[in-house]
């Protein structure tokens, strides 16, 4: 008889309700049996909507972790608490999916990697953009060597005016930063994954508090309070890898630009290039002629499963549970997510000091 996995959700806010719980509920080999939130009403509401019969609710995750019957914990809390909850869950014998970014600091991310190794439990991070149809196809293109050696790339996370004004997004103490750690993290993860390059050499970064100080600003989610906007409104980095490859990372919640792209990358290799602007395009040279081809992503492949359309989040959750069930590495490994955290922190440090940051 196939195993049914018992899952606990820690943090029953936006990302849990928007991604984790709806997608997990579609799987027939899981049960959501425990829900924890510091606001008890949120945990109760989640349990009523998604909980298995007899599901329990908590306001303290340490009490939840005492339940030996729980197999998997999903950490959907603010960035500053990811590490402590994930490590405690791993040490309690649970597999863990933590929302992105892995942690508020690289040191915390490293502690998470070490805890996963020490306990032998699986740990992954919610970089859901890897599971989009264009990302999945481009990864296969890269793995097949169609682009050759990828030596220059851009990681795009640019919004013109879309500052999240709810929750703790503008709180540097809770989040560790603004658009760089919030959406820049997705673009950087995607780029490193495509390049399959996780060995950085040096980083030069800049960050800005320019538009954040404007009163009554135009914004997708209503005007922000400049006094509460304690994180950057935009940040940029140039990353040089040990093999000489260069990555440009751009991120903003508010920037005077019409070049808007989020969680996308541009890749330039010795045999060809690719970008995700307005769809997936591959470019190169054949028979002494340049070519550009647009990839049709609506003709099956990873977007279809059991004859039905499968969303990015659904695929992410299915492949995560499958990795546990088949005892194999998750699509997003903790070692990969740790490098993303290292690079984000290096960009912030470089922006603060005005100096390049070098890795050993």
C-alpha cells in the first residue's frame, strides 16, 4: 500500500493560502493534519478549509513538532524565522519545504544545509519559477548543450510600480531586504540553475532608496507609507563566477522604466542564446545565418499531467512529494538555495560598503 504523507503547515498567511495548501490538496497521497500560525484564527480557517479529519491547530510550532506522526513540514513564515523553524523541524525528524528565500542571512541558510545533512532529512526551498513550462523547457535546452558554455547572463526582476504594502514586506528587520531578497531571489535562482554554475568569485552591488520616499505614489497595491518603507526600492548586482562567467542581476519594486520583467533570465552561450521576454526564444547561428526561434509551450510536455493541465505550483508540490517518496534529491537542493542567499547578502554588503565582495 502506498504511503500517505502527513503534512504540517507553519504560517497560514498569503503564500500558504495562495500556493502550498491549494496545490497540496490536489495530491492523493498527502493529508494536511496540522496548521500553525501566531494568529490562531488563520490556523483555524486553514484547518477548516484544507485539514484532514481531526486536523490540529497550533500557535506555537514547537508544540506542533512534538507530533511524531507528522512526516513533512512546510515553512510559510516571514524570512527571519525560516531557519529556526526549518532546523527544529529537521531535527524533529521531518522533511521540510521552506518558502523562499532560504533564510534572512547566509549564515542561517548554511545552518539549514548542515541540519539537513546531519539529520538525513530532505530540505527544499520554494523557488516555484523553476516549474513554469518555459523554465522546464529551457532547462532541457541547457542540459542538452544547445547553448554551449553559458558565460554571460542577466537575471531580471523588475517592476515599474508594484510595491507590496501588506504584511512585513517593507520591514527590513523581518525580511532582510526589499525587492532583491523578495523577487530578485527568484530571478537569480533561475539563472544559476540554467547555467548549472554555483561557484561565485566576486560580487559588486548597489541598492537605492529613491522612489520609496515619495508621498501618495502610484502603486499597484495602493500608496505606501514612506516612513515604513525601510527596505530598498531597487538593487542591482554584477556577479563574476570562478569560471569567468558574468551575471547581471536587476531588481526593483519601483523604478522609472518600461522594461518590466519578473523571474526571468537571459542567457548567452558559445553555441546559442535564450531569453524569456514575451515568451521563450532561442537564438543562434546555422549555415552562416543567424536565427531566432520562438518555442511553442502550449503543445504538451510538462504543463500536462494525467491528461490535465498542471499549474507551476501543482508541479512543484507533486515533484517535492515524489522526491521524498522515491528518496531522491528535490528539484531545488539546499546547497543551491544557499548559494542564492550568499549572493544576495553579498550584493547588500557591497551596496552598503561600496566595495566588491570576494568569495574564497
